C-alpha cells in the first residue's frame, strides 16, 4: 500500500507541477472550499501534530485513490462521433495532463466480440443479456501505457478494431442491460484514476459530476478520410466510399436509438475538428480543457 501511495504521490506531484507551470489552478475555488469543510468535518476535535496534519491534508487533497474522489473531481469526459480522431487526441491529451485515457467504446467492442464469437445476433437483447453473467471482460494498462482489453484472459485489443466488430458493438451497446452491466467497471476506473473518459453516457450517467465535458466531432467525410487512412495503415484496406457509408449508417443508428443516443450534453463544450490536422485537433482539445479548468 505504501509503495502504491508513493507512486501515486509522485504522479500527483507531476500533475501539480504541470498545472502550476501552465497556470491551471490545482483546485477550483469551490472545490477548495468543499475540501476544507470536509477536512474539518473529518478531523472533528482531534488534534494532530503539524506535520501529521500536513500529511493528512496532502493525502486528502491529492489522492483520488484514498477518498478525495468525493472532495474534488478532475474527470474529463469526452463524447464524440466515431473516427473523429478522438481516441488519438484524447490519449495524447491525457498523457500531457498526466491522466489516464479510458476508451469506453473498447469495452462495448469487447462485448461485441464475445457475441460475435458465440454466434449470438448482437441485436438479440435476450441472447446478449444471457452472455453477461459469464462475460470475463477486463481492462488493463500495459507497460506501453496503453489500454488493453481482455476477453477470458486473451488480449483482444487488436481484434476489437475489426470493422464487423464495430457493428456488433453498436448493436450490443443499445441494450439497456448491457449498459447497466458495464456501468460499475467504468465508475471504478474513474474512482481510482484521474481520467479522460470517452463515451456517450459518461457525462450523464457514469460521471455526471465530471469537470469538463467535451463533445468532439468532425464532418462524416473528414472522419471517413481519417478512418480510411487508419485502416490502410493497419493493412485493412476498405474503399473510402464503404467507410463513409458505414460511418453515416452508424451515426444514424447511434443518434436515433432509444438507449443512450449520441447527442451533445447540455453542459458539454463542442469542439469541431473538421479540417483540422491531428496536431491542431489536439491543440484545440487541450486549450478547451485548460480554459475550462482555469475558469
Ligand atoms: O467509440 P467506438 O466506436 O469504439 O464505440 C463502439 C460502440 O459502442 C459505438 O457504437 C458506440 C458504443 N458506445 C456506447 O454506446 N457507449 C459508450 N460509452 C461508448 C461506446
């Protein structure tokens, strides 16, 4: 535990140094006040040596792993259309801020892969729901710092990116029982890490108290171009028209479905990356986060 705490403190110190250097407040004023009040309540009439008190304050102030989650939130929630380059730029933004990037779509994709492998039609809600009790889906961060998905112990990080799995993921994610099943896994991640989390219902259902909510998008054509290049680079060439048609169809399905349709949350900031390069999109995202945290 002490080792974990030390690692955590080092990581927090880096984040704090980064925030100081870039003029990002460590805590927003209302969070600072909440934290002080909470600390007073916790200490009650107990008197501690100055040094112990400082350590205690430091832990309460900084360690999300212990109990600070209730005191301050640095969750950033990101929602957006498929292929808007969002995972790439969100991952970079997370690295820049010292946060962990959580791609929740990958979790739905892993369940989609399971349905596919079990020969279950992804829109058959009863059959997909029946898979849930035995579904062994895990998320771990590899030594490369990247999010890896495991299904029954097998690393399926690559397999879940196949285009047919996109369709499975889109269908299974429309099933309310699936969403309920995956909720705790996502909340646990946010409880134990400072996260940039990517997914449509994060700001409303999973982490309604997220500090910064961003709706990231780009035109369908732009996204198709990026996705096409991505697939080609992986040796999975699909013609551009097919990729575009797939994107348009998935947008339609994702925005019109009954369970958690994709739409901009009221308190989300829109960042449109149409026509922007990856670097420019990244800059736009980081700038939005900094502005919001710095308010
Ligand atoms: O972002 P993606 O393409 O990897 O997501 C795969 C599918 O999962 C997509 O159809 C949207 C869905 N999804 C969801 O319903 N809720 C989330 N939090 C994340 C993804």
